[in-house]
C-alpha cells in the first residue's frame, strides 16, 4: 500500500496570495518606500510586508529598481485630466484654476507614489526624474489650456506659458508639503491661500496680456 506523501510546511500558499502577489508586492513597496525611502528599504522587508516569499518578489521584479519603475509607470495618472471643460469658468481664470486644483487633487492623491516617493527619489533615480518631468509637462499644457479657455480676452502665448509655469510650480511645491508638514511642523495651505495664489496668477495674466 502506497503511503501518503508527508506535507511540507511552508510550501502551500493560498490562491488568493498567488493571484494578488504582484499587487501585494507593489502595495508593500509603496508603503515602505514612502515611509523609509527607497535605499533604506530591503527587498526582504517588502516580501515580509507583502506576506509573500522573497523569491516571489524576484519572480515579478528582478531588481528593487524594477519595483520602483513599476510604481512610477502604474500608479501615476497617465493623463492628469482628460476634459478641461469641466473646470473652465469662462471669463474667470482664478475660479478655473481653483477648479483645476480640485480636479487634479495633487495634495490629497491616494497614492503615496505621487505624494511622497516621486519627490523623495527624483534626485537619485533617473526613471523617477523622467516621470516627474513628464507629469510637469502635462500639467503645464493643461494649465495653459485652462487659462486660455477662461481668459476674458486674448492672451499672448508667452504670457500663458509664464502664468501656467508659475501656477504649476506653486502646486507642485505645495504638494511636497504633504510629506514635509508632519516632519517640520508645517501646515498644509488653506483654501484661502490656494485662492490667493490663483488670483495672483490670473492677475498676472491680465496685466501682461
């Protein structure tokens, strides 16, 4: 009579873990990179947090850099805003910028890739820097189109670009305080402060023509 094979502890995983392993790994990496930084996060810690064997991490991602690249590619919006009509208030650039800020939701975005990791790792990781540059270019284009569509009169292209650049720089700078305010005791900008920035940009556009 053939004896049953002994059970090998630790060899069985649920189908749930197998099926969701890649996303579990990305979720764990996102959390750890945001909290401790990329360089301070060991691959073993990612595996432990994800609840998967370390070998499975390397199955999906040959290197830790490839995990970061996947986060950049998959968890940053490919197109920040599809339709500007929803945010444009004709004749009122300041109000349009407020609506644009709410639609983009850079400060409160659910993904810490956008809120924390991108800013922290851009100086040392070319792939992150590339994604940040791509996102900035998209934001500049969207903001210029919103300003043009909401302007009460014709505006020179150079003025549009300058005002869009000022707005995007302000919004990106504000977005970084989401990770800094808890460390340095800073407070996030209020709605009134955002309104003031939008009014300054709109006034500059009107003044420069």
